[in-house]
């Protein structure tokens, strides 16, 4: 790993891509307007980025449609599409230091996380679909003897992907892999807080021979570029990752336009339930601390509610506090930093607002609760004890480094508390009792349940939520369901 000074030198010599990428070329927004991309660790402007609006969306959708209808990608053999996606993944990997640095500067991630987590996982997500797509068969349905009924998967057409800022490239890669593997054309809209990696990989896609018009990137604001993608009559599907509030807007946009398919990966308030018979309390405590403080708590499945059984509560919380106190918060270019700033000033104020609300609702602040330093948007790791599940800090997604500790007695009580939020993205439980593990895992309403671990998964396992955490799954072969339609061709045969 490079030293801090090397990263800084590299940052000073970066040339940033700031224009939209449409039909194989970098272009200004039609309005020529731009917006600032800001480094949250310093509060300084990194670049001025093309601010795309409905006119740009229309241009990109047209390019995507033309490419789709020409069949330059949609009718290419699956093995050739796969080969090019693998090349795309290889190019991301080959440029991993630059991409990691862009992610760190733009989103405030510690450089060691960007380099060891975000970029390699993004490359492997795209590679996984490149490797998988020519191994999927269509079906012949069982019918009467006078028919052959073929059931084929077809790409839906033009897909727009609207993604958040917390894992800018990785959330995009979870869409890019299956959308392109299935033969669609796409328009990616990164979050306005973190457009740099998406813009950079556009030229890597071109270098991997993904034809012009197939992969377009439009930076811009949600209310303008995002809404225009949601409402465009010639977009066949929207795949969204972001807040529940905006997820609901995409359903409205689709209903008021062309009934495009919508899939939503939205917020969470995941319970992490620790029973007194957890196999290893120290490991559970370390994992619980990182389950909320990793990525500054800006993780959709963060274990933001820690449910601890009464008899071990005090001992367990003390262990979590010890881990939290050891976390190194600060300079994002220092390879030893473990926690960076909140993504922008607005989100930092929101996090601090929830902390004030927690205090005024009577939760006990055990650690943190304040902004750290005068430069940038850092918030100290924060732990609230004696939280009641009805409090705002237990019900609402804070999306910051704030842990709410809630005590419980029985397994039934734990499940009741765990399920008592509008969300259902993920949940975890720690216990050595195999019967209890199955009973509780069954009763938890969540798209993913972890047992004696937290935040584990591979590309082979689906990820997504129930309730107001959304619907549809990213990762795994199941993600292809969102970007393909089934066509039945019924052929009459005389015999
Ligand atoms: P957000 O909903 O504010 O923004 C997400 C995207 O939607 C951005 O690209 C934004 O520009 C766009 N957008 C915003 N307003 C819009 C509008 N009115 N119309 C159309 N598009 C609009 O979310 P965020 O603050 O960027 O990210 C945090 C949220 O993302 C959290 O709620 C988090 O839980 C969620 N998230 C979920 C997952 C998951 O897989 N379930 C993963 C990561 C993040």
C-alpha cells in the first residue's frame, strides 16, 4: 500500500473526467451548467461536473435505444458479451489505485477501504456476470404433443440505473453486471455527491469494446436527471438504490409515465441481536461495532440497532465501546485511517440532528455525539444506550455512525422489537442454540439474515429487502430477472 504522501502526490496529478458520457463520447450538459463535486474530508471543491437535465436524458435514451435496436450488443452472442464484460472488469482492476483514490476524494472513504473493498468488489461483480451469462439456458415447457413452447429470456431494452453515494462504484457495478450481461443498453446516473468513478469507468467500458450507446453515464441532480430518467417514456426499466423516500417517487414516476419496470433497493434499520449464549462475545462485540461504524455508518444494511439480552447487556456494551474507542477517524489518504467524514455537510447536519433527538427523547449517550474537528464533515463514533424502539434513533435510518442499544429479555421479545420498523433489509443474530437460530431466523422479516457473523455475502447470494426496504434483488443470477422478460413462443406441430 502506498504511503500517504504518495496518495497525495497522485491526487494532485489526477486528471478528472467531468463531462457526461453519451453515445461513446464525453459531452457537456446541453445547458452547459455544472455543479461542484466536493471532498468531504476538506470541504474543498474537487471539480465542476456536467449537470445533466431532461434534454441530456433524452439524448442518452435515444442513443441507448438506437444501440439496442441495431443489436450491436443486444444480439451479440452471450459469450462475446461476457468476454467484453470480463475485459471491462479487468480494466477496472488495472486502474484500481486511481479509482480507489477518486472514490476516497469524492465520497470520503478511507483509502484502504476504497482500495481493498470498493474497487475489487466492483470489478468482481461485473466479471461474475460476464462469466455467467453464456451458461444460462432457456426452457422448453411441458405441453401437449402438438406443440413446442419455448420460453426465452429477452433483455427488456433501455434500463436506467440511479445509484447512491455510499458505495458509488460498487452499487453501480451491481447494476452494470446483470443489466449489460442480459443484453440491455443502459444509462447510469451516479449520485451528485460522488460522480467521479462512474465517469472514469465510462471510457474503460469503451476500451473494453462495449459499443457506443450501450453504456452511458449522466451525472446530475436527483430532481432533474433522476426524475427525467424515472419519467422517460422510452426507458423500459429503472433500477434504483437509495432512500425509501426517493424509491417511492420512482414508483410514482413509472405510474405517471409508461409503467416501466421498477426495482428498489432502499433503506434499512437492521437489528443485530445478541443472545447471552453467543459463541464468542468478544467477536460478536467487535463485529457489532464494525457493523455500524464501517464506512462511517453510511451502509444500507448497517447494524444500527444492537439488541442485547438483559443478562449480558452491560458487559457486552462495554466491549463494543472499547472497540469503538480504538477506531481511527480522520485523514482519508492515510492508509491507517479506519473512518472518514460524512459525505457532505447536509448529511452531517442530518446525523447530528438525530443525535440531538436521541438525547432529547431520553436515550443515554455513552460515547461520541459530536462533530470532530473544524475541517471537513467528521462525526465521532456515537453509541446510545437505553434506547426504546419507539424513539426516532431506533425507527429512522440515520445513515451515519450512530448505534442504538436496546435491551431484551426473551427471544420472542427480540423478534418483536427487531421486526418493529418500516424496514426489512437485513438482520443478524448470535446464538449457540441451533433451534433458536432457526426459529429466530425464520421469524425475522428481512431479505438477508446473518447468523454468528455480520454483512457476509458473495456474488452468488441475492441481496435486497422486504417491506419498505424495497423489492427485487441485486447480485446472483436472480438479479437477471429484473432486466429480462420471458417470451413464450408457442409452435403448433402436426404429429
Ligand atoms: P437518495 O435516495 O437521496 O439518492 C439516491 C439517488 O437518487 C441519487 O442518485 C440521487 O440523485 C437520486 N435522487 C434523489 N432525489 C431524487 C428524485 N426526486 N428523483 C429521482 N432521483 C432522485 O439516497 P442517498 O442519500 O444517495 O443514499 C442513501 C440511501 O441509499 C440510504 O437510504 C441507503 O439505505 C440507501 N442504500 C440502499 C442500499 C441497498 O442495497 N438497499 C445500498 C446503498 C444505499
